[in-house]
């Protein structure tokens, strides 16, 4: 079986593509018209992203002031309705309650729920992790290798002490 040599023919890259001359297009000569609203007042209903936003626009600061003075009751009604709608939306879209308690901090570190018991006289600055097996328990240093403190072993009375 023989295959044709792909280099026998002319390369498609040697051919110039046909580009139509677009002589009908004319440059844009009309300027964009300005919008009639020159002043915008935005009132956000809270600090978060989920807060409602009321936007009031007017032609001038004087018009905005007059609009707010004349329509104060209407704006109050709109803001009250928006707040109720926002509260309802947050209520129905809230994530399921997980029942987890807030994190507790001690010495600038988060205390885990299963945090090891505090031992009197323990001066380990790295923190310790409790390791329990079938017949022994110990508190091991959480520091980097080579800088670990002496482990504390569980005694028969329930306290932890270093084997020195």
C-alpha cells in the first residue's frame, strides 16, 4: 500500500486567503447621547453582598433633594418592603444548621473539641496531640521534626508525665 507524499502539493499556508474589501463601513460620526440622570443616590440595606440596594436617580442635586422630600413616605414604604423581602429570602435560603459550636481559642491557637488535657508544668510551646492505643496513651509534641519536645505518657492515676 502506498500513500501520497504530502509535500508534493502546494502548502495551504502559501495561499493567500480571500479578504473582502469592506468599503461600505463608515466611521461613527454621531456622538452618544447623555442620559437624563446626572445624579445617583444608592442606599444599601446592610453591609453584606446579600443586602438590598435602593437606587434613586435625578437630573440634578436639587431635583434629587426635592424628590426625596416629596416622596419620603413612598421611599420608606419601598425600603420596608425590601427589608421584609430580604429577610424572607435569607430565611428560606439559609444553609442547614450544623450544630457545631464556635471555635474556642487558647494561647492564640484553636482548641479542638478533642483537645488533649492540660498538664501542669508542661512547657511545650508547639502544642500537643493525644494519641491513644489499646493499652497506652501519650501526648506528643506538634512541633517540627528535630524540634519536638519530650512526649508525656499517661500514668495509672490518669495524669501525664515525661519519662525522664
